[in-house]
C-alpha cells in the first residue's frame, strides 16, 4: 500500500492543527512521549516535528508533506512546493506577524534608528534580509527563548512573533515595524509532488484542510419562510452562495438554507425572526468546500 508521510507541527500550532484535522475528518491521537501520532487513515503516517525544522525535512524528502509557517520556510530558504496557505494560528484564524519591538521608553522610533544596534530573535536570516532591504547595519543574534525579556539590558531590540500583541504589551515593549507576516502553509517535497499518487493524496488533503479552515468561522442556517416573506428574507441573507430554497409540503411556504459568517449570525437571527422566518436552526460546520 502506498503511504504519504505527513509532518504535524509540534508546539504552539499542535493543538489548533489537530483540531483543524479533526474538522477535516481525521482523528489524530498524540501520546505525551511519542513523536509518531496515530491517525485513522491507513495511507498516512504522521511525524511530530518542530515548525522550525519542518521545511528542512520536507525539502530533503524525509517526510513528504508538512504543516508549518511561511516564516520558517523563508528562514530555512527551503526549496519546497507550497500546496496551499491555511490561515489559522495558535489562538485565532488569522495571520501572525514578526515584529521589531523595543522598550516603551527607547529612543528607537524607526528602522533607521537600529543602525549599529544589537537585535535578538529566533528568525535570524529573515531579520538580516529585512535590515539589508532597509539599508541598516545591525548585529543580529540568535535567541534560544524568552526573547521579550532581553531588551533593554541584553539587546537594543527584538524581533518576535505576535498574534495578539498581548505578550509584548505585558513586557512593556513597543512595536517599531513589521518584519514579515506569516500564515500556516501546507508544503510538499518537490519529488513527492511529482509522484501521481502522492500528489493526488496531497491535493485531497489540501482540499479538506482548506475546507476545515474556512468552516471554522462559518455556520449553517436553515429556516422556514412563509411564501409572502421569501423575498424579504433572502435580501437579509449574506450567503456564501445563493441560498437553497425548497418548497414545503402542501404549499405552506419555503425551507431556506445557507452558510454565513458566525459573527453575523447573532445579529441577523433576530432580524430574520422579525421578518417572518420560523423554526430557525443554526448549526456548526466541519468543512466548507467552495
């Protein structure tokens, strides 16, 4: 039997990735001391790998495909195939940023003020490229962790990953500039991508993963609508596509079903009720495939 080796990111993305895969239809089980997660698909073998290392192992063909940040693909300068971008992170369904930050009372206000300064970061190569684009000469040193606490006593500035900015604020740091934005990427080994079976399997996974990420922020909505209120109700629905409208038995009206953003549901449901909709049901979605 053919097998595709899939890398799952260990650490901050691990839980959100497993939740995404569950919505995509896969049950992943990770024991505390194992780096070989179990999955309910006989065509897949999983490996638990740090996101920082993922693209290197994919590039070398040690694993066929993996989920990691675009930041680490760029940091490692890895030659891999980017199958699709998946916009989700540790806490939210959003892009993340690597930012240049300094203490709140620092005299550094712009990137040019970093000339001759010392910067700590885990994203060394990307930061050096950023400084080169800005025409700034500064010392960039690798940070093994706890980067936020190194300024101002050990370094003048840091480049750190942020999703909400709360950790930076808690450490009294101020953002000077964004070094790069990053999303989670589904990447493939170039040779594996050329293999017909592995490519089809990878494309199937990409479709399911993308559908699961899209569905995370959406809900399904169904309701019954009297015949004389159908046009009014449809105008109120911000549908992903045109809503599905079906005749109810005995000409008693219509059944209307659609997909909307979850954030809109709490506002629109009372409006739909007042407009004449009945039996309104909101339900969660696992996947939305356009």
